[in-house]
C-alpha cells in the first residue's frame, strides 16, 4: 500500500508539469506563425555584429590609430565618396581598423567598416593610389552590400581565418566591384593604373594573399577580367578623373607610423 501511494504521488507530480488546455482558455502562440525567413538585411546585420567578436579574438590585436592617421584614412575615404556622389548615397561614415598581423589582408563589413592588416601596409602599399584602390574596393562593396549570406552561431570570438572565409566573394562578384571601384578611384583624382598594379601585385604574391583569396587561381582570373574591362572601355574619360602621380605627406606619415608600431 505505501508503494502504491508513492507511485500515485509521482504520477501526480509529473502531470503537474503539463498544461491541459481548458475550454475557452487563451490559445498558446504557435511558433510557426511568428517565424519568417532570413532576409538579406538580417544576414548583413549578423555579419556586422562580428566586428567586435573579431577584434577581441585570441591572436587578433588592433593597432590604435593616432588622430592624424585616423583623419588621413577617413579623408581618403571621404574624398572617394564625395567625388562619386551619384554612386555612394549612404550617409554612414567609414570606420577603419588596423590589425597587427603577418598576413596581408583587407576586408570590410556592411556599414563601411574597413579592416587593413599591418603586413598589407608594410609590404605592399607603396603608393597612395594603391591604398585608395583598396579603400575604394571596400567602399563599393559595402555600398552594394555584396557579402555572402551565412548564418553563424555567435560565440563571442571570430578568428581571422573564419572572418576571411565569411567575407570572401567569388570571382564574378569581385570583377564587378573592380569596375566600379576603378571608376570611383579615378574620379577621386588618383592614377587608375595603380588599380591594375594592385591586382598584379596580388597575383605575383599569391602565396602571401592566399588566406584572403581562398583560391590560388582566383586572382589570375580577376586580373584577366579586369584587363579585358580596360581594353573594352571607351577612351573618353570623366573630366574630374585627372590623375595625381605623387603620394601625399599624410600618406607617408601613415606608412611610417605603421612601420614603427610593427
């Protein structure tokens, strides 16, 4: 008898965990009725949220920019934006992060958040027009919101290899960005020849840039497509596209600062 009483007690206790709907009671919300598929803006918002996760990850160290160097990068971006006002319509100000890394890379997140590595600046950016080409590429990409659509479980950290993989595009998408970025950088007054030089430089140093590119053959295809674009484009140039051959003092001050910090 005591065993039967104990069994009934356990049964009643377990039944108490379940809600038995009563007649006329309020219906529970069905999850499927409030569910909606991920839209493009949701993917972009999640990718943007990884900005902080990347910067606090193990092995990632941000190099603080001095006021003058921060102004230089910002002014460079603003110059590109203001001279291409019909293309760049978003009002979001650019934000730069300089990351100490032996790997040369650049990438951006939606909202004009641009990342540059110290290895990129130290070893490969020898002229202001090259830096302008890189910045122009990332500004165009952010404006057009050309980013892969991934759903990532937030862990509070984002290692470099993973971040580069999340922001990597295919060759056709990058070829379209190159066309717009080339026009943008020229209209801002920089020598467009350096844009092609930049692609050729990456092609000659594929092993170094492989973590960013992901595919050793991709950059060769990019260069070939860009050369075809240059051949087909018309000879008439925009009146404002007057190339300035020399780099500014602010550019060299930025380069020397990065070298001193690394």
